[in-house]
C-alpha cells in the first residue's frame, strides 16, 4: 500500500523502501547472489577480479545502506532500553494512566489499548468530560481533575493508588497551546501552559515513579512535539514546555540507570508534528508531502505499539523529523532555514475550546457550550454499572470528603446525568468505574488445556485456552509474552496442570521420547535423571516452567468448556463453561481461541460387553485407581500397546498372577533408555552450548528415521534393516512360546513403534500368561474367551484413547453456524491447514493437532503468533485461511500420506474410516519437522485473509519475503550441499524445501 491515513507522503515512500530495497533480508542476499553470478560469468578468482555494472553497484549500495540503517535501528533500540529485556509485561494486570483522555490523542491511545486488551485497567484523567462511549465491559476509571492545581494533583495520585492501584504505565498526554506570541499572552496564559504541559507531567512522574523503580518495571510515555526541536511562531511558551519535557525524559533515562538502578523502567518520547485534534483543527499550511497534518490515530497507534513492544523509544512522526533534528549539528544558517518553514503556522487559532479568567487564573473547558459537567451519555447508558466518588477539597483545610454510592441508587434522580459545576467546589475530582456484568468475563486470549499445548483464555480481550492440558500450554504464554501479550487465561478440566503427565499416573508411566527433545527449546533441563524420564519428573518439569513464567495464576481448574461459538457481530469467541464443583455455567469471551485438548485424553470405551457386571475393580490406565492394592491379586491387563508395555513389567512382580489379553501385534525395538550420570548432568549444566548440541543431535537422529516411512527404494531398504534388527531382538528377548503372538507381519512403522522398557523380559515371569484369544465378554469373575473364564480381582483397560479429533469432542461453531464436525465431513476427515487453522473459524487455532508430532506444539504457536501479529498491530480484527488454500493443503497432505508406510494396511489408531470407504490419516505428518518449522516460521500470507476495518478482506502481499527467503535458502543449499549431486537430494527430507 502506498497510502496512509495522511495520504501519499514521503513517509509512505520511506516505509516502502525499508520493506523492499532497503530491507537487509532482501538486499544483502540479492547483492551477494549478483556477485556470485557475476564472478562465475567473468571467471573471477577473487573480489578484486569482479567488474561491477551499474545495476550491481546500486544493489550493493542498497545492501550497504540497509545494513547501516538496520544496525542503527538495532543500536538505538537496545541503547534506549539499557540493553535489557522485560518479559514480565502482562496488560491484564498493568494499570495505565492517561492524562487528557477525553478526546484527541488520549482517546486514540485508549481506543488502541482497548482494541488489544478490552479489559485493560485504564485511568483517564481530564478536566473535560468523556466525549466518547466506553465499551461495555471495559475497566475504565475516570477522574475529573485540574492538573494545574498541585494540591488536587497530589490528591488525585493518592486516590488512584488507593482505589485502583499503583500505575505501571503513565502516559503524559494532556497539553494546551494558548496561541499567543511572547508579548500577547498574559501571565495567566503562560502559567497555565507551563503547569499543564510541564509541571503536571513532572509531578505525576514524581508520584508514580517510586513504585516502578521498586519493581524495576514500568513505562513512562511523554507526548512531545516537533516544537521542542523546531519551535514555530506564536507558541513560544508551548515550545519551551515541550523542550523541557524532552530534557526531563533524557535526564530521567540516566537517573533510572545510574541512580535508581532500574534499567527496565521504559521511557518513550513522541516528537510529533501538527496533529488534527481539538487543539489544532486546521491545516497549518506546511508542505503536505513532507510535513502532513497527522491523523490522531497514527499517533495513538504508534504510542501503543511502543507500549506493547516492551521497549521504550523515540517516535518521530512524520518520520522526516528524525532527520530534521540532525540539522542542529550542521551550519546555523541551514538550521535557521529549516525553522523558518514553520512560519506558516502563524495564523493557526489554538483556542477553540480554551478560556481563562485573567483575574483568577481559572482555566475552564466550555465544550459543550452549556457550562455544566455531566457523566456523558456514554456513562448514563451503563448507570447500573457505575460507581461514583466525588472528592471535594474545600479551600479552608484541604480535607478530603468522600461521597460514594452505587449508581443504581441514584438512577431515578436527575443529578446522575447532570451536575452543575457552579454548585460544586472549585477543585473537584470525580471518578467513575465501569466494569462488565458478573455473568460474562472478557479477555484477550484463552487456552483450553494446561498440558504443554494449552490454549489461552479471553475476557473481552484476546486469548483463550480450551479445557484439557497439554505440554504446549506452558510455551504458549512465554511465547505470547515475547509479543507483549499478557491477557491470557487457561481453562483446565482437571484439578491441576500437566495434562497427560497429570492424568496418567499408572505404574511404570514414562515418556518414550528422549528428554532432550521432549522439553521446551527455551527451557532446557540439564537435570533429567533418565533419557526417558518418568511421569512424576515430567510433571514436575512442566509445573516448574509454569511457575517460572507466572502461568499458574492464569489457569482456571475444574471447569469444562462445553461450547465455543463465533460471534460475527462482536468478532469474538463466546465460550460456555461449566464449573464441575458447583455445576454452574458461565460465559467467557475472547478474541483469539486456542484448543490444546490433545488427542490422547478421552479413554476409549471397551468394546466388550459386561463391564458393569464385574464384581472386582475395573478402570482405564489413564484413570488408575490409586486406592486399589494389587499386591497378591489376580490382575488382567487388556491391551498391549505403549501403555501396557510399561504397566506389565512394573506390576507383574507384585501380583499373584497377571494375565495380559493382547488384541494386536506391535513391533518392539531395543530400549533407548538409560540413566543420566552426574558427570553428564554437570557437563550439561556448566558447559555452554552442550544442551543445545545434545538437543540437535537427538533431533537429527530422529529426523534421520523419517526416510524409513516413505514407500521409496531407500525407505524399503531402511525398513528392511530396522525390521530385521527388531525381529532379532524380539526373538532373543521374549519367550519362544510367545513369538507367534508377538511378532507382527506388517511393515515396521505402520503402527506406533514401542521401545522396550523391560516388557519382553517380564514375559518370562512364571506368574504371567499372555492370552491372544479374543475376549467374548466380561463376567463377574473376570473375562471369558473361547478357552474359558480367566479369573480376576482387578481389570486394567489399556485399550487406548478416542483419536482423530484434536478438539476433544468440543462443540466448536464457527462462521455461519458451521460446526467443526461438519467442516471435517466436508473435507473428508479431521484436518487443519498447517496443522493449526481452518477456514470459517476465525482466530481459532489447534495446538498439537492433526498430523502434528512431538515438537510441533512450539512451531504451531510460533505460526499462530506470526499470523495474528497484523491483528495485534491493529491492522484487522480476524485472520483465517481461505477455503481454497485449505482444500489444496489437505488434498496434498492426504495424497502424500498415501505414499507412506502408515497406509500399508495395518490396523492403527492413526487411521479413520471415511464414508467413501477410504482411510483418513489425521494423526501423523508426512514431512520432516524441519519442513514444518520452516512453514511456521515463514507463513504464506497469500493463503490467509486478514479482515477488519483496515484490511477489509485484502490479502497481504508476500513477494518481498518469498524472494528474500528463496535467495537465502536456495543459495545456501546450493553452495553447501550441491543438491544436484548430493545423495540427500533424492530424499524426501530435502525435497520438501523445493515445494516452497
């Protein structure tokens, strides 16, 4: 786009150049590629032999310029923030004070904050009434105060701290311009301008800074002006105050770092040109192309973007102001010439709303024309949700007399909607708070689940998480925090976090993925006791990570999300949630909804009749009854998958007799588990880079096995070797009498492989019987097969889970009333574009979903964060994939799935029967995790639609990014690997990159 709110200006051109020609990710690879091409063409040996033409010189100059600009921006950013980061920002908890918020820039700032965090706690301070309607459900506190009265200002700060809390964000926005020359203005004019524009921000900073310093957390925003750099005529007093504000900003930066030792307290200074507000309602007559009259939302958006980035900065709008400031270091005549361009502002009328009594120095706001103050129409509409507190300061003793009451008690009285200023003391603070109705919560993000794939929760804010725990809940919040998002909540049906590793507490429960890989990339753990850690250790790891990132307090346990419905009118998800203990149902709204319910959470019902007739104890492995003592009991374990292979060796020594009823066969591979020695732990803990190296080596080994899943000649050879090794291991380890019952006849990899954890050796136990006769029914005494009745005191169901449903049976209703089940039926089976999103379900994401594996959770979250960033930046309201892109992706995915070992004919929980008699695989991923990482890191925005006031359904253009990525990836791979000659080029692993 070559236009902005201000129209076509030099900033638009500069923005386009920075994203294209002066983008280092594009210009540097392009220049490098041209050099390589030219070198090959000329047969050059070294750089000195290359002869550049004009186009190549331009490319290299652009690369150099982009490098210098990017380096400068990088140094500016980090030096302004003392080379520190602060990931503790949580705008669900921050208290934001905005002065001058009744209209203009202040209103725009509040509007943009509410667009990101509708439940953000915002304190609005102004002498004028609110001229806008607070959204229902917002948490806005309004205080009417004359900031020129220092006594009232101090009382205001005390009131804010006691009624709302200690502010962590202060936005000094209130300002006035009298519009008089030095000779014209009265004493009262000058005093009023200086007190409002400089003294009030100074004192407010002085009041609220101690708490920020104490917590080493906060952000102070000062709305400055170009007049502090290039002072126009007729506002010398205004320019002086803005120059003073700049000086305060710069001095405080040093004080925070060297005196107060609070380097994480951020500061942002805005150097803005003329802005169309009630202060400047007319065009100043400057050249529009270079110095346009700014739209108020351009300023508000820039300030809020800085706030949510977690970093302080100096904002220059128009952008040319950053260059103008540099002129101060040049010749004085040139600087004088630049200043004289502002002389056109001499005829601006700065006093459309402001009047002052020269005898008393009293400043009044008289818009609307009738001299009165009211709660405004906006607040009267919600009078039942308003609490009013008037704090009067009589001139005599300055004591505070509060008068607080519920608004509904005054609902029938005229004073609620109109209060005559003349009948009130001269200095008055009036506060009004508006909050949501008790039956509805509002947020930004909600997550359903608290395992490692959890989903965030939302209260008219943004993010929500669904109802089951998964190992992706924990990375979710930490990754969201990097984007400045704190308005997140998790909903968990169980009583604690951990998901799989909280629910499954059966004997022998452990992970079958190496711990180096089954952990978060941003939270490596050097203290794993084993390569395949046990359940309790995994749960403790998840708990510790959640605690470190202050995640537990964002989780709500013991609740079940029953339904999620998309509201087209509100552009939000509404969740109906039932509290298990009270059985009460409450509603919850969010802008972004994540489903992290996982697939292995709903136990599969036993397909054998008679379970209710059994007189002993019967339970599923994932619901292990800890009150049952199996010592010297007759136990029957039904199933022989991954779970049963862990349970049997763990309990066989305790039982009187154990019968395992096996239903299918599995390939069992040699164990990979081992104890981590103290020496290894110390190396991982103290030697930098070893944990990263370990993770990479384990990852590379896991990726290498991918070739064995393809129905290619190379894949067949790999499987043949692996099958021979597995068969040899099973025959040498298991009793010979069980070989026929254990060793499969299908392809290795068709079903989930089992890494032996002592199971095959346990089959030698004298008190164990392996039974492969089908179970006909469960009887009071035990189980009945063709051979008769096998007695049991306890029956353990290790028969798996309901799979191929990544939303866990949740009723999700998207746009136009389409249910998720209907959506899947249309496509042929459970699916999701890039394993994460679906068309017709805006702002909805599935984590660890269809065809995703192992480390896919973090990748899915990164993918989600990247595609919602335009929405977070205020460039739209929703993001979703197009129907065509989803159909193409799903068709290609299922077609490639047919070329893998998973489709060779075995009975597997990976597969689901379709209505047309085919097999649908919604559980595995046919490509490498490297490819999935790439797709998540570089989303194809051409497949997405970002809808909202700004985008209106237009798709983002992605050719610059694609060109840059293609140049870097293609050039690097061709040089380093020589794909045309490298044997790896024949493998699917590398072929995936050629599809981009």
